[in-house]
C-alpha cells in the first residue's frame, strides 16, 4: 500500500465552508446589533451617545477584523484545496500553477498581494479542433456589427457565456489561433451599437466589458498584452479637467502609463488608503472612504489582482454585481507618477476602482464645475476618466453598492446613520459660507467616519489622511453643507 502525501481535499473544502459560514454569521450579527442599537434612540444623554460611539468606533471594527481573519483563512484553505486537487490530477507535487513556457499559464504562488485570483488553477489547453472552430465562429459573429435588423447584442452575450466556461489555459489556446486583425475586429464589434433596428438600447458598457473581462482576467501576460494592444477601448482615456475644488488642480493630460509598485491588496485596508489624486472624482473617493470605513473587508471583497498584469473590480450594474477587469497600468503624470488616486499602506486598490469605473460610468451629465479658463464641460461616454469627475453622490454610489441609497438633508437622519456606522458622504456648497471651519472645501465631497465624544459629526477629506478631519455640529451641517447620501 502506497503512502499518501498531501491534504484531504474534501475535508479542506468543508473546513473552508465552515469558515465562510462563521464569517457570514458574524456579518448577520453585526447587522442585527447595529439595527437594534440604532433603534434604541430612547436612550438619550451622554451614556447612550458614548455607547453608540464605542460601538461604531471599536466593537464593530473588532467584528470586522474577525471577519477579515476568517475570510483570509477561508481563501487560503480553498486555495490549498485547489492546488492539492490540481497536483493530484497532474501527478505533481507543485502548486498547480504551471511555470511559464509549458503551455498552461504562469505562476501565481508566492505573490506579495493578499487578494485571491479569480482563476488560480490554469487547467490544460485541451480544446478540440471542433470546439475551437465553434468558439472562433462565435467571435466572428460578435465582431460583425453590420446586421442592420438583428444587431450583434445576442452574439456578444453568447460569446461571453462561452468564454466564461473556458479555463485560463483553454482561453490562451483559443487566443493563440486568432490574428491581431481578428482581435481588432472583435473590439470594433463589441463597441458597436449591437441591438439592431428593433431594440434601441445598444450594447451597454457593462455588456461589452463582460467579454473583455473574460479575455483579460484569464489570459497569460503575453496574450493579455495582445488583447490590450488590439482592442482600442481596453484602456480608458486619461485626459480630464482635474479637480475644480483644488486651487492647485488643473487639466489632467497623461504623459504615458505606469504600473504602480506594491500590492493591490495589502494585509489590511482602511480609510488611510483614500488619497484622491489629480482627477476631480471626490464623490467616488469619498464613497470608497465611507465603504471601507464601514467594512474593512470591502476592498478584499471587490478588488483582486489576477496575477497576470490585470486587476478585477466588482461593480454594480442596476442591482447586479459585475466584474470589470482592467490592466495594472494607470495614467501617469510628467514625473511618471500615477495621475489619479494614490497607493498607500493598504495597497493600490483605489486606483483600480477608479479605472474600472471610468470604463463603465454612464451618468455624466455635462454639469460639472471646471476651473477658470478650462474648456466647458460636456457629456463623456464610458471609457473616459473625465466622465467620473463631478456628478452626484447617488449616481456614483450606485456603481459601488447594491443601490440601496437615500438622499437627505435631515441632520437627524445623518447623525442616526453615523451612529449606526452606515456609509455616508456629504457635499459642500459651491462657495465657502461665512464662518466655515478650517478644512472646509467648497464644491467638494467628504465622507463620515463617525460621531465624536461631544456629539459632533466627523468628516474626512478624500484628498488624503494628511487632511485633518472636520468636526461639525448639526447647525453647521444644516447651514454649510449640502445633501448627504446614505448607504443601506
């Protein structure tokens, strides 16, 4: 009888499921306790206020940290199960991710990044000639945008489903059979108005991005570069007006692209990672600050480094979660630094939420403020960083959340949400009012981090942690700030 080396894959997966169940139990407990604490408004006075402040500032964060540890363990367990299963199938004691040059992909192990690739097991390039021909036909159909009556929208969805069923190694096998001209034609077809005469919606940004997601997230680095080079809209346009709220802000014209150093997801994430950069997307960055303040796991759950030079970001499309995959390079300024959001100790993840959002954002209304002397604003289609500048809190936040949003100017509603630890962003007036506190920025968005011991609302500027937070009273909020957007 031979000796068995390795782990019991079934037992590992069961253990991973138990960790997941425990993590979900903590999430439900967090939600239930938060609702009960918020409902106990009859407990007034300093003791009640202190209890609610302690809950938001300390106890909820402890629960979140416990969920983070459980989630990290769960992902490690499932990754080990995948690697053990792959090694067992291949008769190898390796990691399951084959080294470059053997036709199955690239190494994903031992990365400094703390996110988990969506496709850690590469598989084998084992598509039959018949299956390759079938997939090639689907690609050619999606690339054909000339059918006036039928359009190619159904072909695009058919191709997405077919690509979704491929392993990374199979996708690379398919891409290896396509010429650069065929990839270019596919990009043109995906970007066309693909629903024909009798359905005027057109192929949406999320629909075409869903196909690009499959091509980028699973491809080897070499094939990923081919896709990026041949599909012109695989990169958003980095030209933008800049941050109109910043006296030093001006038009943003990238001088190239740069791949930021450091992991996308580090060991822990927090509001310290929110550093806006040169784009005028304070609403987006404030929204991210409010979400990571409420749930330190948000970045881990929504952003992942695929290990092949791409990053996937989970956004929301009308109540449906959608992966949007972008390449790791971002627009660079004249000094070769990222032009938009900056990285910090928690990783470079805000850069990729910003980039993914630029690819699909479709709420630009041509009413954004611009700095004096800059060209007038106009509406920008998805695929432009300019589109995510300015705009309204509810418009941006519905891409980052499930869309359960409320807009209010009631100080009671805002303080109640802050006490409960719910994500809240608040805008300022177009001009600074008399008596505005130090740190007030006109025409800007802040995010709430809690309520202090004196009952004041604490606001953080998304320009970065170097900006001192504002502590404001209800009277200041009602006279100096605009509407708040509350999530949940």
